[in-house]
C-alpha cells in the first residue's frame, strides 16, 4: 500500500515536471510564418447543408431523422436562411409509430415535419483584431507518431468579423400527439374531452374489446404555423498562414449564436374520433409562445462539414413544448456564385 502511494506520487510529479518542461521547450522555440490571406469580409455567399443526422428530444415527440439547410449572404447587409427536417421512417418518429400500433382513435397519425424560412439583417458588421491558436503539424507526424504526441499550438494574429443581427422568419410543423400524457400533465381527465354533438358526453376511460376491458389510448394531431423574431451574433475568421517548418494552417470558421421568441396564435388541434364519434380537444390548454437558444457552426470551404444545436420551448400543447435539438451537417457545399478564382500574394 505504501509502495503504491509512493509510486503514484512519483508518477504525478513526473507528469507535472514533464508537462512544464515540454511547455518551456515549445515556448522557447519560436515559430515563424507568412500570411497567405486574412480576409473575413470575403466569405462565400451560398451554403447548402445536408444533414444525415438530426436528433430531437421533444417532450411531445422525440424523433431522429435527416434535414436540409441553406444560407445565402446578401453582401454585407443580410442573409436568408431556410431549413427542413423529417424523420427517417416511422420507427424514428416515436409518437406516429406508437399511434399506429396502440391508438384506439380513428384518426390517421401525422408524421413529424418541420419547415423554416427567415432572414437576418446585419445592423452592425465590423472587423477587429484578435488572435487564434493553430495546431502545428508535419507530414512526418502521421499515424502512431501523431497519436502519441501532445499537439503544439502557435498563436497567430488575425482579424475577426463580428455581425450583430436582427432575425425574423416563419416556421411550420405538424406532429402526432400522445394525448393521455398531455392530459395527465395538465391535471385534466377524459371527462374534459367531450362530444362535438353538444350532448356533453365525454371520452370513455375504457372500453370492451375482444380481449376484455381495456383503457383508452388516445393519440391526436397538431399543426403549428408561426413566426419567430430574435437576435444573433456571428464570429467569422478566414485566415491561412504558411509556417516555415510545419504544414500550412487555416482557420475559416463561421460561428453564430442566436436567441428567438416563437409564437403561433394559429395552432391547429385536430378533434379525435373514437368508435365513429367525434370528440373535441378544445379544453386541452395550448401555449402559443415559445423560446429557443441556438448555435450554428460551419466553415468557409467549398466542401466541409457543420454542426448545430437548439434548446428551448415550442408553441404546442401546454406543458409539452420543451425540446433539445442536435444537427450534424455532412457535407456542406459552399460557393461565391461567380467564375472568378481568388489569388493571394505571399
């Protein structure tokens, strides 16, 4: 036991000493470079993002699928953004899949679809000086040698373009809803789901089937056309340097964070049909307001990849709007939409 403690202490001190010595050695060996370009003002205009992976944990309906996004920069004034998402198949659209198997309603369950179209006005667009860390790499580092190394980084002076934007747009989604869960979360019962014929009869809690008495499982559909408004901040770097003793370094990331208020005063909730009778769902509370915080990252290259995430609340049935979204874009195509080839002098 004593030997183990001494050995552990020795290893700890050795690692600290090695890290310190390595850091001192790397700092004492200056890295020289030549700037190839540093121009965050001249990025590509059009970005098209194919998203083979989208995962959305939504309290109303978790789903996984694919998506497509497009962004078009209008000079230094504004940008237009469009997006759509769909599940791969029914089994990745949880509520629709469960509704087809378990629902006692006569309604046809809707698949989850999401569409968005909007724009961002650049009310402040400027460039300032900053620094960026670039990993130093040599071709001789390939394979196991690179895997075993602690990557060295060089601090390079560069420009960063900052854009403060005002966002406005519209969205639409439709979706199957598990009403049993929504009703329970709102403190309601099936007694609040009444016939549309004015008789006051409510949806029964159970019914007699071929296998005996069963509890009623209710699924419905919801659609929400709406608008969003918010603000965003973008950081754009577009620099390439030629290191004397290492491979060239590039940092061309376009990173945007945003916050939006969502509203859908036009939420459409479909009445449900059970054993040939129509029942109204108007007593189930709806929340027409929502909020989201988002992150979007991509690169100023003809072919690359990107990522995105959102967190917030959608306009939906009350107590069912919380969602978290992750998106991976691969590939991302981009173009400046002209036939000119940019040339940079060293």
